């Protein structure tokens, strides 16, 4: 029997973890991290073959990023600054993962299909990465993770 590929699920809820445990456990072994610091600690503790990364973290108590910069962007409004960090937390975590030296493939849960320039920039900067919409089926998610692990995913999302 071959060992399952290890996948780190980085999300502030449990929706993806629950879905993965229910439908994909025969193909992958999943570990959940609830925020950026937990993800970085998990990656430092052991290797993973890939990560599944949520984009928005509105339930996390700990957010990565520069609060002063977010406050400046928000014109001094703390609530708007917090929302900015929540809305961009997935990419902030991805940047921190890469900055910490972890080059594992990452599947982003977000549809960048309507943002081709943004996606091209993210792909160039953070590869290996791919994306899949929040509405993806478990089979689409499994295929996308598998392709990333095999080194064949990233430039385009799975169909």
C-alpha cells in the first residue's frame, strides 16, 4: 500500500476540511490549519505534498499582514482595515509560506477566471499554484490537487 499524499488545508472554518475528510480521504491525508501562524507552524513541523488555501479569513482571530498599512489603505478606519486583511488573507498567507521557504504546490479556493492579469501575476510570483472555484466538486478538487502534486497543474485551473 502506498502512502497517501499529505495535504495541508488552510482555512478559518472547517468547510474544506470536512469536505476533504468526507470525500477525499481515500486519496489524501489532510491536516487543518486555522490561520497563517498555524499554517507556518505545520509546514515547519513536517513536509506536505500540497496545500489547499482558502482566500478569505473573516472568522480568524489572528491575521497576518501589516495592520498599519491596512489602516492607511482604509483611510484610518479600523473596521475597513480589518476587512482588507480578512479579504486578502489567503494571498498574505501564501506570501508568508513562500517567504518562509516552502515551495509546495498550493491550490487556491477562488475563481480567478475573470481576473486574468491578476492570476498571471500571482502564478508568476508564487508558482506552483492553481485555483479552483468555491463551487468545485470534490472530484474536481481531488483532480486539481493531484495534478499540482504531479507537477502538471498551475497555469490553468482544472476544468
